[in-house]
C-alpha cells in the first residue's frame, strides 16, 4: 500500500498528501478502507468535483494541522473569513 | 448604551440552489441502486466511492432521504430473497456452507453500502428515528433468511445434528459452526437464544438423561464419574470452540443436573464402588473427582459429607466398642490416630481441604471417641507408652508430631478431667520411677495442655515437676551434710518429697521397712525437718523402687531392681531361709493385695524367680511358703523384677477412679453454679443447667442430675434459696 494519496480538486489540481493526514476526514477514510475495492482505494486518488482548489488546499492544511494538534501542540488554525462558508460545506461533506 | 440604537443581526438560512429537475431524485437513486446491485454481484471494483457518496449526500441534502432509505430497504430485501432461494436449494451438508458463504457476502456488501450511505447514517437517520443501515441490514437478514420458514427449522436441526455427531465421536467442521453461531449472536442474543440455544439445551438434556441412565446401569461409581467429568469438559470445550460464552453455565448446568444431581444418591451408595469403598481404599483420584463434580450441584457436597460422617461414625463406633481391640490400649489409640491420619489425607488430597469436611471429621471423632468411657484412660496410657519407650531415639520434631496428634485426640474428649486424673497417675509413675524418655517432651505436652485448657488444668502437673527438681536439690544437701558423719557403707537413699495434693497419692499405712533402711530414713527425716519446719513427712512405701545386690549359689552375683515392697520381702531372707506367707505378712505389714502381687512377680515369673514357692503354682495362697531360689540364674547382671507398669485398670480400680472423678466434679459444679448465680441473682433451673454445662464443657460434660443434686446441697448450705412463688426459680443469697 502506498503511503500517499492524491486529492484532485474541481479544477483538476492534484494534491499529493500523506494517507495518514487524509484519513483525518472520515469520508476519505471510508473511501480508502471500505471493502470490495472501490476505484479510489485501487488507484489511491480521489476526485472532488464539488470542491474548488483553494478550499481543497485549505483542507489539506487543516489535515496536517489536525495531526499536529492531535499530538499535543496547541496552535490556532487560521481561516480567512471569506472562505469560511465554503470550507464548512466541504467539512460537512468530508465529515472532518 | 441605551442611546445607541441596537443593530439587529439576522442570519438567513443558506439557500441551496434549487434542483429544477423533478426527476432528480429518481435519477440519482437509479445510480445508487445500480451500485448496490453491483456490490451484491461482486462488481464494485469499477465504482467510484466519491461519486456514490456525493449522490447519496446530495439526496439527503435535498430532502430525498426518505426516498433513499425506502429504496435501500426494497433493494436489499430483493437481494436477500434471492440469497434465501439459493440457500434453500443447497443440498444436505452444503446447506450450512452456503448459508455461511451468503452471510459473509451480505456482511461485506452491507459494510460497503453503509460506507457510501454514511452521510444518511449521520444526519437523516437520527433525525427521522429510523434504524441505522448496518442494523437494518442485519434485521432484514434475520427476517428474510433466518426466519424464513424453510430455513429456520432446517438450520436448527442441522446444527443439533452436527453437535450430536460430535458427541458420538465424529469430527465436524468447527470453524463453520463457529461462524454460524456467531452470525446468530450478531443478529441479537434473542435470535441466538430462540433459534439455537433453547433447542440445544433441550436436546442435550434428553441426550444426557439417556446416556447417564445407560452409564449408571453398566459402570461402577468411579468409572461413571470419570465419564461424567469427560462429558462436562467436552461441553465446556465445545462452548469455548464455537458457542457463545454465556451458554457455558447453561449447558454445564444441564450436564450437572442430568448426570450428577439426578443420580447422586445412587452413585454415593453404589455397592462396592460408592463413596464408602472409595474412602476405605483411599481412592484419592476418584474422591477428588467426586468432590469437584458434586460441588457443582446443590446439596452435592452435603451429600458426600453426610455419607462420610455416617461412615466415620459407624467404623469409629466399631473401633471403640470392639472388645477385641480394647485389649491393648496403645494399639487402640494408634488405630484412632491412623484413622484420623487417613481421613486427614483424604480431605487434603481429594476434598480441597474443605473446612466443612474437616468439621465433619472432627465432630465424628468427637462422637465416637466419647462412646467409650475408657478413651481418656487409653489416651493417657498411649502417652505413657510413648514417653516411656516409644519416643526413645526419635527426633524432637517427630516427638512434637506425636504429641500434637495426642492433643488432637484429647480435644475430642468430653471428659477431660478423667484424662487429667489418669494422666496425673501415669505421670507420677513415670517421674518416680525415672522412666520418662525426655523431660522436654513431658514439658512440651504440659504446655500444650495448658494452652488448651488453661492454667488450672495443669498447675498440679507442673507442681509435680517442681517437686522432682526440689527433691534433687534436697538430696544433694542431705548427702553433703551426711558424708562426714556417716560411712558410705550403708544403703544409699533417694527421697522424692511430694507435695500432698499435687500428686495422686492415697493415704496409706507405711509398711515395716527393714532396720537398715529405717536408719537412713530417720536421718533424712531429721535433716528435712531441720531445714523445713512445720512440715509432716509420710513415707509412700507403695511407690518407691530399690536396687539390691544378691548373691546366689555358685557365687552368682546379680543386681536386682525391685519395688520397695519387694525389697522389704527380700531383705527378710537375709536372716531366714524359709518363710511362710503369714510370716512375711506379719513382718512387713504390706497390704494383702500388694503382697500377693509382689510375691507373684518374685516367685512365679519365669527367668526372674529369685524366690522358690512351696507348693509350686501360679497363684499365691495364704499358706504358701517361700525360700530363696539358689538355682536362680540369668544372663544379665542386672535383673529387673517386674514392677507392674502402668496398665489399663482392672474393673474395680476403674470404678474407684470414676468415683474419685465424680467426687472431684462436685466442687467444680458447685463453683460454677455459685459463679453464675452471683452474677444473675435469680435464675430458673433449666437455665442454670445450660449455663453450668456451657462453663464446664471444656473439662467435662456435667450430668444434669448431678447438677440438680449440687443445687440442692447449696440450698441446704444456704447459698441459694427457692423462690417462694415459683418453685422453679432460685435466688442467690449473699
């Protein structure tokens, strides 16, 4: 199994991040671990046609921040007000 | 603040872009439905999780959750019906395997479906109070497969058939069994209970009921228990291998009831192999098996215990009442000890050191030891034997072991005062004759008695030891003062000064001592009274011993070890050759019974007959005549003329001791009554009897009739009075 996973935004930008980080989102976790071999698990890449590039980037940042946070270092995760709404929609979708 | 106008915030609901396509829901569901079909057909590899998830997400978001849910139910139900058909058509042994395979498929599919419908599980289902997807899948499986009429009964009978096969020794596919029972558990413990456990327990009960019937007809007890234990272990193993853990207690209960509880009495009383013969033959393995099996059922242990108790009492009773076995007291006590050891070992090895069994053993011993009124005497004789010779050359630890065993028997005695009486007599003889093997052992036993019965019980025994010690010192002082004034030519004397009261002495008229002895005795008396004023010395001539140097024909010299009485008799022959019985009696003043016994041991014991008797014969008559037996010879230089050692008492002696014991009990009972009345002031008759019995039971069991007599005597002496109104009440008069 590869340790990284490729996340593709609506515009086609590809983010290659650690699997461990991506699994912070329950939806992605299920995509990659559900039995029966869905295409995402087979190819190690997930396409999000409803998530724009800046949001997906922010999300990836959040994944890493969250991993850090989980290991005890408390810092603030900065979110620009203008993307808040979209980000929250995506978060709901990803269950993160 | 008040002057400033408040700006009111208003947060508007976020408006989704309205779906214009009225067929949106239907279309989206078609995609998902197709995916579900593909999943069930093992074709999921081409599907995009993200796409399916997004579709389900959007359906829920756009308020089509209801459609999604009902569609799922319908699709899943359809698939399950298909599966059910395939399972039903499976032939014979393939049935379970097909069921297992389909279950695995369904489970996997269910998990995938749950994953893609995760958003519905998270939001729609809690708010609409529906069953979550996973649980829904299990319920549908239960309703469509397990509860389908064609599968339900077939499943149960197949499972039971397989277990039956395994019980008769066949090998079955345990992994498959485990999967199926686990499936039933996954569907809810109720499903497991109804569809498997209940019928399983019923069938097992039948099976074991038949089997145990068959076994009990054909096996002996040990064999049967062996089989029962094996069955029990098999069932427990079965549970651990492929049944739910909660079933264990239920199935073992079935086996216990059918194989043990229902046949308990028959097993225990089985002829030639039941509990009694196991006990007799020390069958530790069988006994231990019986214990561990019977412990599982109610009343099991008490059944064993009751049978053991009655067996012990029966054999014990035979032991203590068999006149054959009463002939030798030492052997008698040894038998008791052996019996106790044997059962102690059984309880340790087979009965898990169970306290209740130990208690049963103790109470049985207490019961039968006291059936024989001579037990206290015999136990004391046993100790006497051990302390005289039995313990010679035995290590200190072993001595302690023997003494502890004796103490254990002592504890069982009800008439401890009778034991004390005999023990005192025997101890006195041991001390005076210097026959005791080890002073340490004597003292150790006294310490044990003291811890058991208190200071009062042993104070006199300890007094005896003190007397012995002081006597030694006194004798040293006596000889130190005499050596100058008197030659060492005369007879040497060893006096033991005994405190009256501590020793079991009877006032007895002293016999006439030979003049040689008389002289030394008088000197001692003068010496003793010189240092201790205000005391009175009486000679206990019935208790002493003497060493005599005698010369027989052919200049044969011997040293004779005899009792004081015998010494007196023999000394008479220094001055005359032939004496009649009457002459001896006159000269010595020895009481007739003792005299006869002494003469008998001097003249009639082969190899020790230093006197000749005329006429010859075994018994001493009043007109017999005696002369020194010049032909006496022995290979030993020292000859011990049998002083009658502590032996079990003859009938009249026994009566006498008994009487003395009864006599000694009177003041103790009176003291107890007074103690009780002093604190209670007023008490009725029955209560006094109970209290007195309670106070004295450490020493003996007082007879209620005797207590009544003592009360009457106390009334006469005005310690108590009867209540004027109620004649049953007594009052204490201070």
